C-alpha cells in the first residue's frame, strides 16, 4: 500500500505502498505490455491466493473465522494478530491471508474476488487510493452511526479524508505516510528550505567533487505519480475535479511539469532517475551516491538496522539528517502526498459486525504502536505520537505531523488506476517532458478516461 515503509518480511528497503502501484488504461504500447505482464503474473498468483482463502474460510474447530487481506506480512504482525485473537476471547478467530507483494497485484486479486462476490473476504487492507473505486463499485460497506464514530475517533484529519468518498466513510485508517527530505549532515550542515536551494546545494557539492546526487522516485510506476502529485498540489493544481467528472489540467500543471523537467536535467538528479523506485532511492543514500533523498520515514530505522551488520550503513545512519520536504513554492509549505492503508469491511462478508470489531483491534493504539516500531507503519492515531517510545524511535515525528496537517491526496476517482497509469507513462522518462505538450496530453487522456473511453485495467 502506498506509503513507503519497509522492514517487511521478504521485502527490500522501500518496497511499500507509497508510492507503489501503477495501472493500465489506454496509454502507450510500452504501458500496455507492462500491464499484460503484470496480469500474467497476477494470474499465476491467483490460484495460490484463492487456495489460501479457501483454507482460511474454515477454522478447523467449527468456529467463526474473520479473514484479513492486506498488511499481513508486516514484521511482527503475528504478535498483533495474537493479541486481537486473545481479545476476541473465542467468539471468532482472525486469520491473515497472503496477497501478492506488489500493490498492483494486491488490488487485482481483491478486485477479482470482490467482483465474484466472494463471501470468504471480510477485512480488506485498502491502499488509500482505492477508496473511491471500491466504494463506487459497492465492494465495501459504508460506516455509519456508532461505527463511523468509533472509526473516526482520534484519527488525524488528513488520513481520515483518504477513507471517505462523496462525504461518506468507507474505511478505518490503519496507517498513513508522508515523505521527508533526507540528507547527509557532513555534506549539508544547513538543510535547504526550498527545492531550488536543494538543487543549488547539490550543484555546489558536485563542483567541489563531493557526493551530490538527489534521489527521487522517477520510474514509471505509482511512486513517480506520488512525486509529481506533490509538486502539482503545491502549486495549487489538481488533475480532476472533486466528483471525478472533469479533467482540471491547467497552467499549474505546466508549472509542476517544468519543475520536474528542470530537476531531471539539472545535472544533480541520479543518473538512474527514470529507473528509481523507493529501494533504489534508499540505496543511493546507503551506498554514498546521494547527498539528498526524498523518501518515506522508514529510511532512518532501516539504515540503522542495516548498520548493525554493515559498517558503511552505520556510517551513513550516523550522518543522516531529516527535514520537512523542501518548499516547491518559496514561503509556502509543500503539500506532500500521503500514502498508507485503510481497512474496509467487505460488502459480501457474512460477519460484518465481527469484522469491524476485528479491524478496530488491528488498528487500535496498541496495534499502531506495535506496527510503527516493528514494521515502520506511520500511525494514523494522534495519541500514538504522544507516546515516548514512539518518539524515541521516530525523532522526526513532529516533522511528520507538520506535513500531515497540509498533506495532499492523489485524485479521488473510481478510475484512479487509469489516471495513475496515464500520468506515469506520459511523464516518462522525466528528461523528455515538454511541459506544454505533456500537459495537453494529460488533459486529453484523463478526460477520455473520465468519460469511459479509456481501457479499464
């Protein structure tokens, strides 16, 4: 799910959500081929996932089973699961089910089974960008009354917004995420406040023969959409209107595209910018190639973990600084794009009340603290940020809170998957962007998708 946390079983640093999914509407031949390959991979995994689901539907002892899909491979998730099962006191048993490791594959598996009205699915771990699609399709239950109140209490405002569609609540925010600016303190004693200052500092380091690169997710995938959306919303722009009926690409889009093109051709972006996803951006810091990196909060903990066995990683960890995402518009705080995951209750669950109760336990204050410390999941509950143990593990907690106050959300749309694929393919590679022409292409393709003329992924 979008959000960029790491420290997950069988996952490399950075392979998370925040930006990690793409799509596949009517775009380029390259994108179509990529989508086809993903579908073949997902189909190969489908049998395994379905088998896991069928096995989980029976508890073996005849008791009620609540099946959870999404987030079940997080480090120490079994401890969270055991705690909530003890709390259930035998009334039901929560069972975690595996999904593909990438968010594209996760979504495809969920969509296939929901479209078939599979009653074996109860609690769904939804990427924050899936809310509109799942709600519009009728796949998840609207939370009303007491459930709406319980799901909302204590939740930070912006993460809660990701769980809503057309003013109705469809999700229980499990965790959130925002990107920070990471930098090498020995190279950058005073972190730059603006994007332009960051580039100038990197250019100065380069002229001095020092480490200078700036890491950013520029590969053709969801993480690139996250990077662009942050720039666009910071200029005050959007891609679609609130009810997802009209493309809103305008001069602000051109400004964001100009900034991105200038960065890509500045001489200080990583040479592998167009192939960089979160793990590569992390590695650019870890191997001493980058002086700056735009990445998720997991970076510090993961670098420290790596430093336990790798002296170079320890050196980088000790030299690692963090700061608020640099200002895109001088004097104005950047609206950093949120990642994260929400729990939805399947419309086809035979046990909706128990599913809601299970989801609330899996995301309560204790579970969120456990997830933050073990798996790098940034909490959505305000109270966790006041916990001394959390503050020790996340010394950048105030920076995260500051960013979350003005964070941006990627376009809310039932066809977001198509919009995302249009953006990531049209803007690839970053060096080839032609601001005016690229904006025109975005406007045309997004409007056609909103009108149902695009090919659904």
